[in-house]
C-alpha cells in the first residue's frame, strides 16, 4: 500500500506559502486577525495588511543578516502590537 500522492507532473505540492499567497490574492480585504484588548479596544487586520506586516518583518530580519536556518527568538506580549502598514 502506498502513501498519499503529493503534487503531480501538472500541479506542484501545495505549501503553506502557496496557500497564504492564494488567501491574500482571493481574500485580501477580508479580516484575518481580530483582537479585542482587555480595555475593549479592537484591532483588526485584513489578509493584505497582515501580509504587509510579515513582509516588512522578513525584510528587517534579512537586513540584519538572518538567513534560512538562522535561529530567531520572538518574545511577545500575547497581543498583536505591530504597526499598521
């Protein structure tokens, strides 16, 4: 018995990056992340806005010399305190 077939000659395997790009393309203006703070304030990011934040962070890390396989440690406050794009 063989395992599942992943990808094919006509369709490559679907990676997270492929799925994310497809979601941003098809749902860019839809909410991706909605956070309500303890004070009742609400922060909301669309797929496109969040993609811009991730792209900006990737560029910042790359400029600091981070490459594939580099360890990156993230300490956060448990809420999305990122600047809006």
